[in-house]
C-alpha cells in the first residue's frame, strides 16, 4: 500500500471566501482533516474550513496541553510542547502510513508563525508533503486599514510581541514600517515599546482581521484587557493620504492614519472594522441599516418529524430574514423566497452564535435553528453566552422551546422517564471525560433514570463501552436500556435491551439512550415491549 500525502493547507486570515481555490479543493478531497486548538476545544482553522469539508471525513483534533498556563511537565513548558508535537505527528503518521491523505489546517500561511511547521519537520522526511500558501494576517490587516504598508525602498519588519521590550523598541526605531504579532497578554509591553520608540501616534491595531468580529483602532486607545492573541499592530511606512475608517463595537470613526490584521495585529496608522464570521462567507445586509436592530430567535425543530415543530417556531421561521444553523438542521426547514440560509458545521457553535448576533445587529431577523429543544445540548446556551459580550448588549435574544429527543424516545418506549431522571451528554469535546464519568457515577448511585445524548460519532466510539462499565458498578446487569434511533425520522427504530447486553456497535450519533433505574420495569403486551419507571418506591 502506498503512503498518503500530507497537505499543509493555508486558510488565510479568517474569512472563508479568502481560502484559495486550491486549498478548498484539497480540503474537500482529503481523507483526514487535522487541526489544532487550545484545551477549550474551539478551532479557528476548522471553523474557516468548515464550508469546504465533507460529512464523512475523519478528523484529528490536536489539542495543545498548555498555551499560556503553567505546567508540571518535568521538561517545563518547552518539554510539554515538544512531547505534544511528537505525539501529534505520530497520530498523523498512522493515517499517512495507511494510505490516507491528511489536510493539516493552518490559519494564515502554513509557514508563517504556524503550528504546521512543527508537523512538517517531523513528517516530511517520511511522507510526501505539499504546502498550499495562504493569505497572511499581515496582508488582511493592511487591507482592513485600507492603506499601503510599505512603498518604494521602504523596509517592513515583522516582529513578535513576545520580544523583550528594549529589543522591540530598538527595532521599531530602526525600521520604516512594522507589523507586530502575537499580542494578547503582551500588549502592555508592546504599547510601551511603541511609545518609547516614538511610533505610538502612527500605530494601529487590528483584531481578528477579515472576520465579523474584526476591529480596527488606533494603538493608543486599545484596552489592554480586551486584546486577544489574534490581533496585530501595524505601523505603516507611507503616510495615508485619505481618511481611514475606524470601527469599534459598531461605531465608525474617521482618522488620517492606518490599521491592521486578521489574527490580531497592531499597525502604525489607524482604523477599526467588522468582517464576516469565520464560519460564513460575507453576505449583503439583510435589511436597511436605517431600520435599526433586528433580533435573534433560537428555536428547536423537535427531534425529527415536521409534526413535532410547534406553531410558535413555524411562525418565527416564516418571519425570519436569515436562518443560521448546522447544515443538517437547516436542511429540515423549507426554503422561502428571499430568506438567506447560513449553514455550517456542527462544531462551530461559538462562531455561529457570533454571526447570528452580528446579522441581528445590522437589522436582520435571525432564527438560529436547533434540533429538539434549543436549551438541551443545543444552541441556546451558545447564543446567550456569546451575547454576554458587550458588543451585543443591545441585540434582543429570545428562545422558543421544542420537543426534546429524550421525551420523544421515551414516548415511543412507554414512560421510562416517569420519575426523577438526568440528562447527560457523552461528548467529551467541551468537557473532559473524567467529568462525564463522575456525573454518570453520581447519577447511577442516586438511582435515577438517565437520558444519554451524543453517545457516539464517527470519530468517537469508545465512550459507550466506558459508560456501560461505569453504570454496571451501580446498576444490575438486567437494567432496561432503551435505544431510540432517528425517532420521528424515516429510519426510526426503538429497541429495548439490558445494560449488560448493550452493544456499542449499535450506537451512533443519531441514537439516544435511556438507562433505567431500579424501579424501571419492562412489560410485554399485544402492543409490544413497553417500559416504565414507577412513580413510587416500595418501602
């Protein structure tokens, strides 16, 4: 078997429309999509690539063990990072050795302050590798400023904000123009270096260039506490000849110098702007800006059948100018003339929420679509959490309930949730598995029925067996388990097995499990198998 090919895919600064044609083609064709994130699990690179990915692709989520935190690794921070890179490279090597092509995503350009280079050094001598260049955050920040960075014989210096303040000051004095990257917690020192070098008045700050959350400000007015890692400071060489447009939290300003970048950059000059969300290409305004704020309505369609969507939700869908949601759920809503649909992958909840709020801030009536009930492991929490950001303070948010999958499955089986019960998600994408296991054990010991959401996926298959083992420490082997798959959909199936018989191979992401309590009983009748949990305990 021939080895697979490693692709280092540059995605550009944030806007999916700035992904190159070749990068989009390779992403769509790859067998495996690999991407990095911090321990919070949110990957900017994956969010950018989501519109070009297939549902059946394997994914390798490479989670940094440490970013800015301390570590108890015997080799310190560098030892922890080196060990992570070695382990990540071997994870990718397994796919490559099996003949699978791997697209390793990199925001910006793969060889410009990127994590990709660490994988390239460890794999390129063993496997075929090709790099697809991408637009850097420096270029995106310059575009956001709307003014040249350098011209003629001027010299542009790219500097990391992590440099010692004295060295950063010296280099700023000696160059015509500069781009300072890697901001975040380094910004106070960067501001000091700009001031000490006499460049602060000419410097501009660009945050999340080319995304809907882009901001462009003068470097002097930035609040140190609000600076993300993905920001850049720019100090342009040429003096701007036309006013620059600054934008901060939706309030436009005018200034006569320049600004900056997609990942977060400071530029000497001026400006602040907003740009398209990382999960969605730019679209025209949904309504006339003069019409004022719109609103965000988060709805649940119910678990499958259109008959389970409430009239209240149907009215909200009919009145919406924009629908935002996971592709599978958006496809369940009938198309309406003039209504815009913003579909994205199911792992970009925060970015999807930000896009919905931004559209509403521009005057759109936005409906964020969830399956089941939006408040149960769905988009309501993500939208409300994002709406806590001061920039969305004035945007109205409503949540409309829907029939949740647990109740739908329970109704098909009888009444297995007839007494106290808990809902637990087996997904460890947003919380560590040890937390899931502790909660399973606590609920099982408390003798409540349990509705299990998100039990498995194509990349996550071991948790069902692990859950069964935890529960068997507290529950009898003959405890009833209801397996409801695609309930309300065209391939609906409902089965009842015992906890000891539960086969993980029969469980996927479209399955919901209900684990019985000690008071849960199974009865056989002419109508088939029925399950109920008694509302009384025998004393």
